[in-house]
């Protein structure tokens, strides 16, 4: 039974296309909370999908800062394709649920802006977990 949680780490890592050691490091650093059981849950998939998207586009340090700011709210929402994180330099992080919110958050005075589609990443990770569970 002790090996099953490692199996869950590997499943979640595979779902988003990251190295299982990277996922394990995220877990040990408390960046991600899951897996919450022997088998990954949909919430685990949503979490790892969003984290992977942020880290892929913002890098480790900025990805961690952004995730710490949006984690609680994002994990309470049903992700949609419109769910995005707007990262405007320096350290202005906004979780947006509509195009209008993205437009407002991205309106900065000549500051670099990155828009991360965390909703799409979370939905895709959840879809892949469902496929795995159904044996497809």
C-alpha cells in the first residue's frame, strides 16, 4: 500500500506531461496538495493542470508567486475556458473569469503582461484523468 501514493504522483505528472520528480517536488514543497487519496481526484487534476500552466509560462519563482495568490479561489471554482491568470509586472496577479476582467487586468502602463489560460489547462487535466479512469 505504501507504493500507491507514488503511483498517484506519476499519474498526475503524466496527465500534464511533467516529470514525476517535478510533481513530487511540488508536493514536497507544498505547491500542490494532492494527491489527496491513493487515486487522484478531479480536484488533484485541476490543481496540477493549473500549476503546470503557471510554471510553464511564468517560470518557477513567478509561477509559485502567482499560484500562492490565486490557489484558494481557483480551487473553489468550476474551471471554464475563460478562467485565466493575468501576470503584469511587477507582481500584479489577477485571477480573471471573463474577457472583460482580463482586459481590465491587462491594461497597464507599458508593463509586460502574460495571460495564462489556467482554466483550459485544468479542464484538460481533468478530462485526461476521466479518460484514464474510464480506461480509454
